[in-house]
């Protein structure tokens, strides 16, 4: 209150020309402007659990919609429970969570490794039995891609995959800042002896020593993708919903989905980094759901239709400089003149 306008103007002038502009702005906010300092980390998650629980479709539980193009599933491995999700994909990657559930791990009775293996085999039987289509016919759909979390009990998961159809059941491990081992995802630039396929936010590696194909997933990318689908208006292309039920029935599921928050933080020397921070412990259905969505991309679900490849060039049977002995072109392309064929 005892400073003059000249003193304040001098402070503004020094702050605007400071080498450390951000630190000078914090000082001005605290001592001159009297406004809160902007945080360096922002929570950009806009999903609320109660709102998500009301995002229901017209399909009842366990029924695949008639217009389903792809059906995928994923399962997350835990010490006490296995959480699985099944997603049906319509045109424009419009997803419907048609079923989800929990398989108890009887570790105290069978031992942890054998209990998890038994739970995975139980899940495989459920998958191969399929889900009815439309609810009025005997037709059943079996997921074309089933991804199994391999970040925990890796050897058990690999053993299970080797005993299953490797084109359907695939081990998957998430890479990201919020993952267990905090290893960032490194996208390969080309395929080779190790990398056999590169998709959107994931790639498939061949591990000859384990005799499997491992899917490495960009967990941060696909978690953001899931939240974007759940933020889209219901009925819009690319929106994700849950099977028809009362909102309280989906409350546990949506709590798992909102157990992590997407944070944007400025890191000196690296720029703005996006990562997911776990707010609550129970996030297993969220992990299963983002793997099922990545599996949907491998199965063919697309938000935007990819352009078809250009047709191959027509093969020219006779070169343009091939002429008859009398100087005329070998093929007469004039439609008004009949072709005269001669043998030379």
C-alpha cells in the first residue's frame, strides 16, 4: 500500500525482462498481484464416476449387438482376482461393453501360480463358449482378439498362451509412466526380426526363446483413448457405453475407470509430459478395458476409415515405341477405324 506506481512499474518491467520468466511470474503473483500461482501440473481428467454409470446402451448384459463388427476381450491379472472385459465394436469404433466380471484366484488352496493358471483356463472356456448375438437367435460370437496382462506372473501367462490359440490369445504388457516398472513406451520405426507388427500405440514382438508373440502397449495413449471415448456424447460415432443396467450396477466398474487421473506437467528440458497417476488402488477393470480397446484396433475397429490403397498400375503388354514394318503403331487405338491384324 505504501509503494508508488513507479515502484510497481519497475517490478513489472524487471519481471517482463527476467531470464527465468516463469519464476519471475510466480514472484509477481505472490508479492505484487496477490493471485494464486498457477500449478505446474494440471489434472485434465473430466470424467465423473456417477455420470459414467449412466452411459448405457440398448443392449442387455451379455448380448452382442446385431451390428457388431468386431468383438474383443482382455483380462487383468491380480493376486486375488482376475478382472475381464468384453467389448463389441460398431461402425466408427463405437464400443459397447457387453460383459465384464471377476474370477477369484484360489491361491490359498492351489498355490498362487496354479490358481492363476486355473483362473485363466476358466476364462478361456468362457471366451470360447461365446456370447449370443441379438438375444433372439442361437448364433454366438467368439472374440477374435483376447489380450492377457503379462505384467504380473509373466511365466504363468506365457505358459497359458502357449497352450492356447496364439492368433486369438495374446500376452500384453503396458508401458507408461504410471505402470508398475515405470518404463516409457518406445515405438519402433520398422518391423524386423524382433518387431513383427506396428499398430496404433502398440506393437507385436516375437520372443523366440519363450515361443510367443508379446504385445507391448502404450498404456498412457490407450488410457487417454478410453477416456476420450467415454467423454464423447452417447450416440455419437466413437462413443463408448455399457450394457443396459441400472447405474448402481456399473458403479464399481466406473470407479476402476476413474481410479487414475491424467496429468500434464511441464518438465524442464523435456516440455509438457502427459502421464497417468493412480488415485485409488483398484484400477484393474481400467487396465483390462484399455487392452481390449487396443485389441479392437488390431481386430479392425477404426475411428476414421482408412483410405484404400491405390490400384496397381496396369501392365503394358506392348511398349509405346513398337511399330509395324510399314511404320504404323503395332496397336491402333483409333475407335473409328477397324483393327487390321497381320502376322509378320
